[in-house]
């Protein structure tokens, strides 16, 4: 992170702290069951601020990943659940027969600013999956709100029309409160398999930079060819086939 970027982030953090007193008025209609409501709203403001900086190119995608991970860790995942009225949202979102069901959810806008990032609730029934896929031109963060999932991530090394070369970087069983991110810079390909009924809150920047192109490519991980230690050549796959095979 450059000194200038660090100063910008610091000033946005200080600005957020200074405006905390105003935030209660701005979001009175949003119920957050927390005795540290102002602190939580300040975390949200900082997420919005760094996301706006990403959209205008003032921070890199890698810096956004680092900063949003730090910010999400400052809050309790149950505060995010409360902020989106999770029980009600989850009850109205039926699991998909294959893959995931999603719905847009809204977090408070503590300073009355438009969010620079949009949020979605993902419902993944036991045995279902966020099918293996990679991205170009976007960033996202994934906070597990409930359940247990196997989370795998890969770095995108090279992309072709028929296959992507990727390197495994993460494979773990994760539960409520665990958070992961993707971007063009790191951990670009990901794959979640629900070991029990699970829900995630996704923070999505698509495109990462305003006006840029972005795409999603599904990958046939089971058909990957090992090219060497920690390097896989993975065929691309269409969404219908991918859902049938992995969803
Ligand atoms: Fe994704």
C-alpha cells in the first residue's frame, strides 16, 4: 500500500469515526441488535469508503481485499445477520435444487451515502454448491453467516478459451464468521460445497472499477489435469453442465 493510499484510508477511517454521532439519525429505521451499534455502522462506512476508492482506482484490488477483510473482522458476524434481518431474509429464500438461491439485501447507509458495493444473501442447501468458477474484472467478499462449508480457492495463473491454469491456495472447512475474498490479484477462483444448510453474505464489486468489463467463468475442476506441483489445467464448462455436475 502506498503512503498516499494509507493516508487516504486513514482519513476515511477518521472521517467515519467523526460522523458516528450522526449515523444514528441517518439509519434510525434499521434495526441492529447490538450494544456497539455505532462501531458497527462505522465499519460499514469504512467498507463503503474503501469500495468507492476501489471503483475509482485509488486502491488496488489486493488492497481492497486486505482492507475489507480487516474491517469485517472488526465486527461480529451476528451484527451483519442482524443488520440484514437474517431470520426473515433466510426464511423467504428457498434453497435451489441445484446450486444456490440468492436475494439482494440492504445494509444501512450510515452517512446517507449511496453504497458503492452491493450485498446479496446466498442460500446453499446441504450438499449443494457455489459451483467452481473464476472471475475477471470483479472483486467480492463472502461472509458465512450460518452453516458449514468446504471452501476452496485458487489463484488464476493463465486463462484460455478452453481452459484456465490455476494454483490451489486454500482448502478448509469453514463456518459462521469465516470470510474470504476474490479479485483479479489473488484467490480469483473459488468453490464452496455446503456440508450443512448454509448462508453467506456476499459483498460484490462488479465491475471492480467503474465502467470496466467483468465476467464469470465456470470451471470443471474434476477434469483438471495436473501440470506440475500445485498447477492445474482446468477445462472451462457451461453453466448448465456445471450445475448438473457440481451444483
Ligand atoms: Fe464468485
